């Protein structure tokens, strides 16, 4: 896929987009991941939380087509930091990358290969543990629909 005529680059919180997750535990609703607060402390009320400890996902649906270059995930810091380990970041059906947890890491940058991935949503999937996201920032560029073509 080649892109011509990209619109302005933005580091966008997904707050204007449709935000969902497969389940909610302990009041950790999906919109908390895009509230603009990067605190990794559960008591601050800014982290999401799934109800189950496997097969979890969080999703930001965009209006239109975007080139996503990076997804920054702010992790929980007060406990359970390793739960984010092996979480995968998708742009539509393309895996941009997988998180490898590090003790004390406040955030993880998942950079999409080949300069970015094209799609209408970002999905973070954790198949092996609870999914807790304390903020998700998506670097994306809106793609003008008339300027996308496939070879």
C-alpha cells in the first residue's frame, strides 16, 4: 500500500474515538486509558482493568483510515507490573509488536514496523493475564481516503 497526501501528523489520545474492552473488573472502565492521566497508581482512578485473567483486549476505533506509527502504553506501577508482559499491539489485523515487561518501567513504546501500519483501529490483546492500562497514546496520521491506493 502506498500513501500520498498525508494530513497533519498528530500524537493523539484516542479520547475522541470509540473505546471498548472485553470486560471490566474493579471499576476499571476502558475510557480510563485515554483520560490524559499517566499515573500508574490504581488509587488515582486512571487505569483500566479487565475482569478475567486471560483472553483480554482493549480497543480504540477511529473514524477513518490512519497510519499508526507508535503506541505508548503506560503501565501500572503500584503492583502487578508484569501483567503487561506479552501483551500484543495490533493495528487492524497486523501485529505491530509485543510488550516485554521490565521492572519499574512506567511505559512501553510499541513501534509499528516499516514506518507504520494502516488501519481504522488499535487493539491491545493480553491472552495470558489481566489487562491493566493506565494510559494509551497513539501516534497516528489521518490518511486522506482519495490518496490511498494498492499496488
